[in-house]
C-alpha cells in the first residue's frame, strides 16, 4: 500500500460537492483529512491518500 499527501483548494462553487468522498469511493483509496479550512467563498484540505499507487494516481488525475 502506498501513501501520498496532497493539498486541494476549492473555489466557492465546489465547497459543497462531495469530492473527497467520491475520490475514495470511485478509486478505492482511503482518504484521511489531516488539516482543513473551509469558509463561505473558498476552502483547502491537506489529505493523506492510501491505496494502490495506480489507484491514487488515477484518482488524482480525476480530481485535477
């Protein structure tokens, strides 16, 4: 199992979307929120991803 840390930033229109949930569900990646800050007009999250390296890479391409 591989681990990878990333930081996502979200514009206002994506704050309420379940992006992290969908990332874990679609790509069989365990998501662990390490830090986050969400406001009414923007947000960011430091996320630890764990799973097969191929699944993590596919998931990051999907988010990107």
